[in-house]
C-alpha cells in the first residue's frame, strides 16, 4: 500500500475507535488516556511536554500510530537519561528537544508502535520505526526514545539503529489461586507471617476499606483520591501534573475499568490507591493517605489489588515502577526494555558503550532479586 507519514499535534486528529483498534487492550496507550491528558491540560510545553504523534495513513485511513512527545526535559519518563543530557551539555550540544515515544507519566510496559493485529502489523511497525528515524532527523531533535516497549516493538527495530536498555519491574502473576490464603500458602513460613501481620494491623485500625469503580465513585471520593495523589507527589518534592479534571475524565471514560481501593474512617475517606485494568491485567498507579496506619500502603496498593485479581480472574498485576519491597509481598522481577537512537554518531557510540556496561550490572541485579523471592521454592517461573 502507498503510505503517507503525518505528524499530529493532538490525538483527537484520529478517531477514538481507529486509535483503539490499533492500540489493543492496554489502557495507557488507549485514545481515552492519551487524548485525555491533552484535553485536560496535563501535557504542556511549560512542563516539558509537547504532543507530536506520528501516524501512517493509507489515504485518509490511519493504519499505524505512535504516541510521541517533543520533550524539553526528562521529567515523568522513568527511564533516566540525565547523564546523557549532561554529556551533550559538556560538549556544547543540545540534548533537548528529544522525541519521546511513550505513555506520559506512566512507566507501564506495553505497545508503542500501534499497528493492530492484522497480518500486516509487523511490517507496519517496522515502517513506523523507520519513519520515526527519518522524521526525527527532519525535525532536528537530538534523539528518539521508545520507553517501556513491548516485545513486538523490539522485533520491529533494527539493532544497528536502535540501542536497547534494560531494567526491572515487579509484577504479580496469578497461578490459579483460589483466594489470598491460597496465594500465601506458597510463601515460606516467615514471609507468610509477615504479610498476615501487615494485613491484621490494618484490620485492627478500625478503617473500612472498599474497592470503588469509576461508575460508582462519588465526586467527594474522586476529590479525595486526587488530593491523596497530589499530597504524595508534593511530599516527595514533585509537581502533581495530573489535575482534578483528569480524574473526572478517567471515571467518565474508563468507568468500571477505573478502580480505587479507599480507606474510610466512618464516612470520611482517609487514604486511597488508584488502578486501571485491562481484560487480564491490573495496573496500580497513584496512592496517598492523610493517616499513618502501619501496613496501610501495602494493603491498599498491593494486597487489595491481589484480592481483586484473584476474584476476577486477572492474570497479572503491575503495581508501578521500582520498589524492591514488593518482592517480599509476592511480586516477581520482570525485565523491561526501552530503545534509543541518538543522531550524533559519536554520542551514539558512547551511549552504546555505556549501555553495554550497564547491562552487565542490570543482569546481576536481576539475579540478586530472584534470590529474595518469598516463595518456598525461590525462582518460581513467571
């Protein structure tokens, strides 16, 4: 087919049904999420984000698209390249703007080269990847980055042009557990006791914990969840980029796929954790609390999510980036991948060498993580 590449400054340029047919079942690259961030004003040049998506069109029909952003900084990405930016600065070169292909503020692995699941999907992804390189050069950016990519993305990227960077996250896998106790029965006795103690402290606190979905959440509950999220970000010295309007947007557009595990003191919300889900995966995102109750963070962010996955037959629970403490609670190390192309050949070579050295450490780190799994037989296969 004769394809035309077009850069798009807003996701609304592509109908939601067309975008979602290409994206598949991952909420963080869905049209509702990508367009919602733009529509609600969460992505702004002053924050370092300027939407610039790339689409392939057969006539007026979009057949592949990738969510892209011209970045004026490296905030909100979770693949840390500040050392690369500093190297550019030392040599009198501009690292920004760069072109980032990602789901903003969301370190959630998933497809980035969105081409659906037709017989042409593989070739469309490869064409999209090559077009990214050509378009990035025309735009004059320093580099192109594809963060938290899916395996299908990696297969479409020629190794000679793209540098691969690995990392680790911690995911929970449902192996047919009948309930939480069945899950814990696979732990060593000490680790099982620790989890039960954490849950018992929350139960003894007198707080009432409920799982609420986007269809039933009240305005007051959404107010509270946004306030919890904003407080946590501010406490850590970060700016809460997601505004209150975006939380309403999530509830409206995701409905039952938006979930909040919320703790109440009487009728008053005092803590909460927000999730999105697909057909088979639960994704943990934001949390906050205005009370200090031992174990409450683990209960709302992890244990209630595991309960939900078991009850609803979800295969996987991805609670967010980083956090070695998740291992003791049954989350297993899973590799992540990102891909990078720097147009300056000297910088491309230097970063390639840097990543080769880092990869050795990353692999050793993964081996160490697996030794700390809580299961009676460490190294349970994912």
